[in-house]
C-alpha cells in the first residue's frame, strides 16, 4: 500500500514573500496560516500551522507568484 507523502519542512522566504496568501488559501489541507506578527515591510507572512497535514501536493509552490515557498518532502 502506498504511504501518504509527508513534508519534512515548508520554507517561506521572508525576502521574497509579500504576504498575498494565495498559498494559504489554495492549500487543501489547511497547513498554513497568517502570522500574528507584522514583518519589517508591513506584511503578515504565512506560517506553518500543521506540518503533519501536508501531503506534499506542491499546490502552494505552483501558485506562489514570487517563488517564495518550498516544500521539502520527507525521505
Ligand atoms: S504542499 Fe500541498 S498540502 Fe502541503 S502546504 Fe502546500 S498546498 Fe498544502
Ligand atoms: S503565495 Fe508566495 S508570496 Fe504569497 S503569501 Fe504565499 S509564499 Fe508569500
């Protein structure tokens, strides 16, 4: 039986991310949420809420206009 894919990490590049939250909204597994803290540019960036639920579908990466999010699959 095939095992569900799991993520080892989700990396959000705080230099390139502009907090548009396309990734947060497109994720079918509700893995990301909006940070409570504003960054030094005035943006509320996404943060990982539930890494365990990530199924490494890469939708967040495909929809990010700024190539600012990367999902690393578990070995
Ligand atoms: S890879 Fe898929 S499941 Fe994981 S955070 Fe991105 S959109 Fe959500
Ligand atoms: S889609 Fe990209 S730029 Fe927009 S919030 Fe997500 S990581 Fe940041």
